């Protein structure tokens, strides 16, 4: 029995030594860089890289640049561009043409010339957009001295004049003529001027008129000096 007890004690002692050897073994290896700690590139707050998306790049290069539909500020007109003439509505109306009543002494109209009168006449209805041109053109196209049986006289009937243009500035109508006058005498000078000026004023509604012939004032052209 004594031998059996010794053997049992020996077995218990050996077991205790084995248990102690298990507790004090070599240390566990240190964790490597492949541990579960997230790296900087995997962090959700990391700055995104600038590598372009191949699909987006292909789309951007193949698509044309969008055209802007926003109206740009109008550019200034070139210096050589002529101002456009405003369009007038088309009308149908008689034209007013002035002729001379010789020796009437201002009874039938404004006094002109050598004791004469200026008298307004009207034509048949005419279609026009700018009344000045047709009115002056009708006056200059009349190549008869006597105006029908009215007793009125057209002192411009021998002149070779053409209407070149007109401009209304305020209450003054300016007309440009080209060509030359052919008048019968000194008294025809104020008569011719009055016929042109009053016909232009009636057509434009102006209260004064300025006549230029070949770029020169009519008074200068008709001057006897």
C-alpha cells in the first residue's frame, strides 16, 4: 500500500509540473501589419484621388461644347455702317404741290417773287411711304410752264433737277437735289425757291425748309453774284 501511495503522489507532482510549464511558455508573437487596424488609404475621410474616370473622359471629349442660348450684349455698329432709315407705313393720299400765281400780290397764298402768290394744288391719290420724295419728284417731273387752265405757272419746268433725299430734323425739312436750274429771269429765283420749300414743308409737316443743290445751299446756287 505504501508503494501505491508513492506512485500516486509521483503522478500528481508530474502533472503539476506539466501545468506550470504550459503557463510560462514562450510569448505570443507580436501582431503584424496585416492586423485589422484600418490604413490611411482605407479611411473614409481620406482625400479622393484625381484619377479621371475613363467613361466620363470619353463622354466629355466626344460630346460638343454646349451652345449658350443667353443673348449677348449687342455689339456696336461698324463706323462705316450707314444709319438705317425708319420705315413709314404705306399710305394712299393726294400730294400737295405749290405753283405760282403771277401778279396776285399775295391774295391767293404766301407772297413771293415780284408781287406774286404761291398757291397749293393737289394731285390724284398716290401710294407712298415717304411723302417728301414723291411730292418733290412730281414737281420736278412737270415740264409744262402752265398748270392746266388754272392760270398758275411752274417756273421749274426747264430745270434739270433730281430729288436725292430728305431728312426731317425737328420742325425743319432738309432736301438734297442734284442737277442745275434753268430759269427765265431774276423774278424766277424766289419763285423757284418758294415752290421747292413749300412743297417739301407740306409733304413733311415741317414749318421750315432747307434746300441743298449739289451739296450747296440753294441761295448760294441761285445767287447772281
